[in-house]
């Protein structure tokens, strides 16, 4: 199964993403735009994973999310990857407390222990992918995109659970299915 672990982005910030994209998309070079109904904050992309490893992975993820309090998040200014070069990916940043980085590290450890997963060398950069650019965008397009995605994007939101998703690729784009949901720590007195 092709798997990844993510946090949902609710409708109010997605609505603002949609508004900003609608205002600029036609002035940008060709790209494969993400279906905004599927926008999420990927914490870890696992890729092809044997189904037999999922129970151990899920147990580790359950523990990692249970140790993390719900997180106040907000979509922020956009950018592109790779930085400083022709763009292959356009994204909106995620403003988050330091607990998000700790959660991502815990999730990575769980995947290493359960699956022997080999983590990426690159550091974690919280973002939501908006477009993939088959023909890399040059400076003018990158600047147009960044100008349309400055400052906070939509209202803040609370992430109170994580999701293990299966991704099925098709000619019409990826389809996602939630395999399991993992609640975050419930603060004392709120149970």
C-alpha cells in the first residue's frame, strides 16, 4: 500500500486557498493543481509499504499522537521547492508550534521501528502542496505565485488527530483513503 501520515486542513482555510488560487491560476504556467478537497499537511510520506507492517505502524502512531497535545495551526505564506531554483512544487506554509516538529520526529521514529523506514535527510518543512510543475516554473511565475500567497491564509485551526492515508494513483490524480485515525492527547479535565 502507498501510505502517508497527515493532518487534515478544514474547510475555512481551504476556502481561502481556493479564493487565492482562482485569482492567480490562469496567470501561471501549466501545473498539476492539487484538488483542494484533498489538501493536507503531510507529516511523513512512507511510499509503498507492506500491509503486514501496518498493525505495528498503527500501534506506534497511536502512541506518538497520544503524546502530542492538539495543535493550533494556520496556513501562511507560499513558496516553492526547490528554493532558489526553477520550481517543481508550489506550496502554502504552515505556521505551527514547536510541538509539530516533535510530533513529526516521533512519527518518523515509529515508522523506523515498525517498518525499518529510512527517513529523508532533509529537515521537516511544514507545508501543504498546491501544485506540481512538470515544466519547472521560472522566476517570474514563482514571484506571481508568492505574491498571491503572502501573509496568513484563512483562519487558524486546531489539529486534534492524525490520519494514516492510503494513496491510490490514477490518471485523474491521487485518491486518498483514511486507513486509521489517531486522536491527539486530551488535556486533563476535558475527557
